[in-house]
C-alpha cells in the first residue's frame, strides 16, 4: 500500500512529544532554565495559513479567499489507528460578478493543513453557504506565500476544473496555486512537527508498505 512515511512519522512525533515532554519536566525540575532569545520567542510554534486577499480578474469579477488555519495533518485521520494531527481553523471564500449582483459565498472549518516552505495546502468542510448543494462538501486550497506585500502570492483550489456541489475531495488535497492576488496578503508559516528522532526537518520519502 502506497503511503507517505513523512506524514505518518511527523504525526507520530506529536504523540511522542507528549511522553517525552513529561519526562523532561521531571528531569529538569531542579535545573536552572536557559535564557530564551528574542528570536526564539518570536519563532512560530506551529504551521499556519492566515490572511485574506482578492484575486485579480481582468473582467472585474470579485473573487476572495480568507484563511485562519493552524496545526499540521488531519485532526481526525481516516485510517483506523493512525495518530491524530492538530489541524484546525476556518476559511471563507466568495465569488461575485463585477457588479456584485450574482455569485455566492461559502465558509467552513479546516480539517487538514500541510505546509512546506512558503506553500500550504489545506482542506475544509463547508458549514455555511448560499450555493445550493455546497454545505457538507469538502474543498481544498493551496496557497503560495510570495512574501512581501502579497503581490506575489498565488492561490489554487480543488474546484478549478469542476464545481463545488459536484465535488468532495479527500483531506489534504488541492490544485496547484495559479490565481494571482490583486490586493491583500497571505502568510504561510512552516513548522514541521518533530519526529521521534527529534529532527523536525527530516523529510523522509514516500514508501511502499506490504
């Protein structure tokens, strides 16, 4: 069976940290703590995708996305016995004509977030919408954070070659980021959870298990 050993190893690391953390507390209770640098205080503690932006459309269509997603990997894995991730948060999207008279919106809860450098892929289930048939569907997003003022940011989404009511994508999957940003800014923070070896940046490879 084809699986991503990277994701499994990283998520297992989340559970392992809870045990290791408990041992560390008892072992260091009598030892003085080292001073924490300003850089360490400012460093993100987990992966995230945040921000909002309007997409560029030459014909003036109003397409907007907003994200407040945090964590890593599915909080509710589909595979029995698989360790749970920490993904959570919300999303909102809308698409209206240039004059605002026709279109729809959708909002929902994030159920998976994966990051790699300046790129984030997230999925979520729609919980509110005025688009018939959309509520309950899972949709996916991929965001490229071009840094700076957001002008180089890009967004892709799972219904690029279909429609939301007829699609229901698996967790953690979306399309390549191709839409350009007209205004706004997205921020991607990449913090891969440590694996049991303690190396938070060891990526591993996809493997085949019998």
